[in-house]
C-alpha cells in the first residue's frame, strides 16, 4: 500500500486495542498452534526466542515458556523495548505481524541479523495469490494490513538471505538459517 494510505500510529493502535487476544483464550491458543506445533518440533530444549509483534496479550511467548524456552517479546505499541532487538536468538516468531510493517524489507533484514546460525524464523500471515483473487480478498480490506506476501515473496526472501523454508500450512512458513 502506498504510504499516503497508512493510518496514524494512534489510529492503528486503536484498532489493535479492539483485539481480544489473551493467553487464557483456548481458541486463540489453538490458532497460534498452527505455528507453535511445527516450530517446537524443530527447536532444541531451552532455546532463546523472540516474539516480534507480540500484541497486547502476548500468548505465543507464554506457550513457548510453558515448555521451557526463554522468551523475549517486542511490540511497537505494547512492549517497545528495543534492547531486545540487540540480542541474538535461536528462533524468532512473528504471527499476524508482517502485513502491518511499513518497511518490511528493513524489518525482516533486522530480524534475520539477530537470528543465530541454525536458527528458525516462523511467520504467520495470509498468503496472497493471483491478482484476480486479490481483488475480492477480505484480508486486504483491513486498513492496518499494508503489505502482502506470496509464496514467490518468501522464495525471494529465502534466496536473498541464504535461508531454506518450509510452508507448514496455508498461512504459516518457517525459515531456517543454516
């Protein structure tokens, strides 16, 4: 989306404040399990992770802590502690976040710079398909969704940053840094 159509930070946060994401909500945990389950099968015990864009009710980070991983969280609006972006991590998660990034190339590069060798970067976002489908796609109608990703985009990211990746669902991808 062209930057002239971006919401102000205030308006964007007002929309996020309406989300009712909570670690006590089993349906939300089930939703996040689409990334949680395949990712945890790849991780070594007691790995250090970053949940990037954790939201107002961090849940994935709690789920990962419950099974022994050490977690840091970052969210521009709810936990803007940039010092966590200066450490290295065994894995990074970003669920329903990358479609909100105003500078996705810079943000993804920054995250990959703090991902350790042999680390994993798990992303959850709806995948855009062909232009005909895009026109009627509900996901693009959210005013906070300003950039979209296709399988071709993820292949480009993998090639550019020397990563491999696995698509583990209709909206989940896990990159691996070898």
